[in-house]
């Protein structure tokens, strides 16, 4: 049972436009969410995170929105650039676990292509 | 070094061989995680260390998988008697502390079992 779902395997946008990547989760214990970007043959690179006490976090061209009641988050990239072309992973974890670890649970990823 | 490093980057093993994968985390990072990423999937958790203590190994798929971090820095993931289904990219990540901090990933080791 997938706890973090990215239902769009791919997305294509024009340079300069907005890219919106979506993510849904099922586990109500999750309260810390992250987006990672991955280029081929490299490890995932941290982009931006948000905790459940917020509904928005912004860092330059990247904004993450969290709708806790809908168990949904999205990553907005404005304006999109060709260098943003990569696979984007949504990840989630509980902030605090009893005797456990703050392991990340990942979605399957969305491949973003930004066309010049 | 500035980031997480892993070695080897690529490993080809014959079925039944043992392999050892190494991870050098970012200096000063307390937490270290191992993940397995199959083709077309997201990374999946294997095990977690806080300093030298292995606090969570719930993701290890079988007793052929073993991980250690004896001095609280470098970690080794060992797979005994490799099987074809072990073929994947093995990612190591470290973070400053256990909770609420982003994890920084290494480039991964691509293991192919023939």
C-alpha cells in the first residue's frame, strides 16, 4: 500500500511557465514533507520542505503548499527553466517517532521536462 | 568533503557473491540512513543509525542484509549471497539530527547481480 503517491509519472511545460507537481499521502502520522530533485546517475538533491504547522513555504522560484485536511501537497516552480528538467520526488515522515527513526517515505516520482 | 560520498559507484556481482557498500556521511551528521531504489521507483528505507547505534532496521528485506557504523561516521551495507532481486541503486543519506532536518543523499551505488 503506497503511503505517498505521485499520480503523474511525467509533466511537460514551456520555459517561463509554471510547473505544478502534485503529491498525496495517506498516513495521518506524517507531518514533515520534503521535495527532492534527481538527475540521472546522481543522488536526490533536497529542494524544499514544509512542516504541518504551515500551509506554505517559499524559497526563490520554489513554493510548496500543504493542504493537511486533503492530505495533499504541491510544488510550484515559477518560472520554469530547462535546467529544472529532472525527476521530482515527494517524501514524508513523522516529525517524532517513539523509538523509531524519521525515515522518509517516498513517492515514485514525476519526470519534469521544461522545453526551451 | 562537502557532501555524502559512496563507493563503489558501480558494482557487478555474480549471484551468490557477498558485496560491501561504503558510505561516508557529511562530517558531524548524527543520523545516517540507507535506502534501496529499484528502477522506476522511489527510494525505500532500509535502515537507520543514530551515531553508532542502529535504531531501526525494519526495512532490511532479509537476514542477508547487514549494516554497521562502528565509530558513528562511516557506514557499510553488506549483502551476503546476492540474488538477482538485490539489483538496485543503494543510496546513503545523512542528516544533522534525527528529527525535522532534511536528509542529504550520496550519489548511490548501482548494484547489478548477474
